[in-house]
C-alpha cells in the first residue's frame, strides 16, 4: 500500500474503505462478511475508513469491527455530521455523541460536515455556533480534523473552500465528472491551499466498471492489461492533488483488486498513451449523450443565472445511466442549492450560443433538458424540499 500525507504529515492510505455499501442481510448488515472484507483491507494496509450518520447500520458495524479486533487506535475513522438536520448547537452535540457511541470510540479522526451544496449551509451552521463547537471539540481531542463533503458546482465549492480553515475535504470525482461538481478545478484549488482531498464515487457507482462493449474492446486492444476499475483508479491516483480514493468494497475480490492497483499507482505514472485511452473510452461512453457539451464553460456566466453546463451534464447522464437516480442526483445537487440555475430562467437572449465553441443550439436543448430532468413530480418534490432545506 502507498500512503499520501495530509497537511499535518499524517500518512493516509491512498485507498480508503467506503463503508456505505456493506452487504445487507435481512434488515441489517451482514456483519461477518463485512468484518472479513474490512480486516483483509486493513491487513493489506488500508487505514482510512469512511462512514456517516445516515448510512443505516454503518457506524455501528464499523465501530464493532474495530473494537472487537482491537484495532481502533491503528486506523483513522471518518464520519459525518448531517448538517441538513441540525437546528441548534444542542442537536449538533447530541448527534456527535451518538456517533461516538455507535463507533465505540471517544474521538473521530476526520469529521465532515455532510453534503454541502451551498455556502449558505455553512452560514446557517455558523449561526448555530458551529465554529465555537468545533474549537471546543478539537481542544478536548474528540475531533482531530474537520472537513466537509460536497455535491454542487465548481464555483460553490470554491466559495466553501475559502469560507473556513478546513483540514480536508471530500468530493465526487472521476473521469466522467472531471468538469462537473467540484471537478479538476476544485481539486487543484484545494491542493494549492494544501487541503487534502478525499475522493468519493471514483467509478460513478460502478458505471465505469460496467463499460459498453465498444469501450471494453478499446481497453483490451490497448495492451495495458488494465481492468475498467483499474483504469479509473489509476487515472485518479495519477493526480498529486488526490489524497485518498474511497471504494465501497463489498467482496474480497474487490478488496484484492483495489489493493493490487493501490500498491503501485502513483502520480505521473500514466503515459500519454494511457491518458489518450481514457479520453477514447470517455468519448465512447458519451456517444449516447443528448448534447455535445464539453463543460468548457465559455457560455458562462449566464445573465439570468442558468447553470448551462450543469444542466447538460445531468441531461447527458440520464442517457448513460438510469433516469431515476440521475434525476434524484440533479434534484439534490442543483435543486437544493441557493440559486438552482434551472433552465426556466432562460429568456432566450442567445449570449451563450454566440460564445459556444461547439455551436450548440443551447436555448433549444435547455428546454429539452429541463423537461426531461424535471417532470412535474420532481418539480413538486424539489419545491417542497427547498422549503424545508432552505430554512432561514
């Protein structure tokens, strides 16, 4: 296993264990199976284990495994405050103490504000006294590092990144999301500030493992010998700004493969031919896209605040993946942000089209995308969710 250091010199395994996808058994988690897989990862050098308050049974399962095998002090636990549920400092403290109890520990190594989509959420936490609370927890040693996980657009990520002296952050990032969400710009901005970046969804929930036949043929013909998962992981570890890549491992075969790749992957090892291969495979995946948007953002900013590349990104994903989950992801990431930037804000001025290098009929495609991404049940759901989430 190779390790990368955070800003304090702590060595973190470049492969982290995501504990959201433990195998379920009946109404709970298959503890024996999860223990076997997690201990295998630990024995092979993984020392970073990521969970969250809202992952059903995950904190309890992780805490039990670490306690019963007497390895709590040999690993790093990362878990998350469900900031979207917090209405008072008392609630923050109560939730945190519950997490400590679930995890059978008296300290959290890496504690995150869970799922920021807008800097307004951090502002709301500040009104509740979160900064003093964090300071107190750090002084007593119950929190070692403080960070946040993020789902939103690049500009919002950069705002949050500069809103506090974070110890680390966590973003969704892979070769399909290179220009969306926090993206490469966000990754490199964090690196410039010396802020370690933890990567989630490195293979887009398995979408970069189950490649189209044409892409698999291209990969096999390359002569690299890489599996689809290996190519995606190596692409990430090739970037020095990446500190740790989380994988929701739930089989010994998956653990073994990821450990094998993590044992020799490092920044700068991919050749120009390897990177060109990634580009070709990405192009094949995107052949089913509805709009040929490259995410260059020459169309931005829109005078009316429409998030043109963000909308096209999710519109295309609907035809690469399953529509329902992508609509839900869009509703969460865009719908709950302070300024959603939905396509119905478009007034048809045409400024975007005059700047588009691809000469796309943006105004026409925005209408198509909005109708597909936000059919009426989703519009209604987003409206209700915003009233709850976007509280004063």
